[in-house]
C-alpha cells in the first residue's frame, strides 16, 4: 500500500511540474497595404528543471513555426509561406536580467523577471505573412502555428537527459486558423 501511495505521489508531482506552451488570442487581419497580418500570444510555463538550467547559465532556444497552406493540402504539398522564428532565452547573472535574443533579426531585449521574458517570447505582433494579392480568392487557406523548446540547441551533455525527461518536453499544440481572402 505504501508503494502505491508513493507511486501516486510521484505521478502527481510529475504532473504538477509539467511544462506547457499554448497559443492564445490568435487573429488574422489585412493591413492597409493588403498584407495578411498575424497577431497572437502564447502562454509559456517552464518546468522547475528548465528554470534551474536557465538560472545556471544554460541558454534555452525556442522555435515558433508558422505556415500558410491551402486548406486540405497534403503534408508534402509546398507551403505558400513558411516562417521559423527562433529565440534564445538566457539568464544574465551579473545583470540579474533575462535576455531574449531573436536569431532571425538579431534583436536583443532584457527583462527583469522570467515572467516578463516569457510574455515577450510568446508575443506575435503584426507579423506580415503574405500579400493578399498572391492568394487565389476562390481558395480557402489555413495559417498553422506550433512551437517547441529546441532540445538540439541545448549543450551536448544536457541533451540525453532532456530527451528522456518529461521536464524538457515542451511544445505547443498546433493551432489552425482558417481564412479566405
């Protein structure tokens, strides 16, 4: 009986420390210059293991993957537009600040708290996806968004542990937003 209670407690604690990413408030609009624009945010919750690694100087890389596709397209069908937004989050001990670097643009921002850094990491504001004129008005399209923590970008000694531990399994469920031009 004691083993059963221990097992239940371990499972409860494993679930309680689960990391999570989830897109919220995803919207598509057309700008004044007739571009399809993406706005949204992502709620990110890190596990204690990821937070500990981050606070010990390990850079954590996140990737957002955004695709514009025809509705009903096969997996191997070429995307109409595709973006991979990679960002590295690291804690700067001497500055007591969290640094967020966008690898595609090279922009670097610093935040005083982890919560503020994660909020900024999750934001997508007025991102131009494609010119509406390039789309067929009689077709329907999907914008698909997903995100993950990139285990391959971790330092080599940490990767085996990250692959087998659920503490490092951090990804967002794919969100699909349909539209017709």
